[in-house]
């Protein structure tokens, strides 16, 4: 089953406009981001699915993850976003903890950014994958080996980051880097 994440500056703007059901984790708690836009067995009081998301998937229900990504609040419009995406970031800033600690998704991993020194979106995506337990062992290897192994699905079922997700997040980090640089220049 495909895993689809959709980023929003404020997901509630969309959720307030569409009929949806909240997905449930295997702990019985609500999924932080997962929703069903089709009918799924649910509690009518709290709108929470009565079956956990993995079971729901096995039964053919399709979950979407609507994610709040606050960096998009600073994007003025589509043209601004495209400029931020296309602009080559100042990659050296990733090795400066006072800058990298501000970044979406990698701020707590400044040491790894300083160690690996990514200079491309695919390398930054690989860093995002290395943060996950299944690929953490790659942090002590060179880029050639990292890029050869980082996207291979672990056979033991351990948690890893899929390439499509990592590339999308890497692009979002580039947007964030360029936003921060714009704010500094103003």
C-alpha cells in the first residue's frame, strides 16, 4: 500500500473543509497525522477509527498523512516557493551548528551534518535516512558507500526512511535554508 504524506503550513485549514476520520495507532491512541477521507469503522463521538491503521490497511482502507510543516507559513506564494526550491543553498551553513540547529527535521542532528557535509539534495536525503535506526551504521562511511546502501530496504524490518520521503524532506530543508538566509538578509 502506498504511503502518502502531504505537507501543509496548517493542516487544520484543509481538515476543517473535508470529511475525514482519524487513524488509530496500535497503542489505541490517535495517529498524529493519519486520516481517512473514506468511510472506515469509527467512533462517532471522537471520530477515531475503531481499528488500528495497520489492520485498516490490510482491510483496504487508505490512510493519508496530513503533516504540519511550519516552514511553509513563511512562504509568500507559489512563485516564492519555486524560487526557494530552485535556489542553490549555501551548503556550508549545514556545518555551522548555530544555523543547522534551526532547521526543520535535522536541527537535532547538527553533529551528523558537520560530519558528513552534504552538498546536494540526494546527499542531504541520505543524511535524513541515516538518522533512522536501520541506517545509522552508515554514518561512519564515505558518500560512495552511503549512497549505495542507504536506500536498500532492511531485511530485518527495522525502521528506515524511504527514498521518496527523504528526497521530499531534503527539498523542504533546502527551502528552509533559503528562507532563513532571506530573513537574515532583510
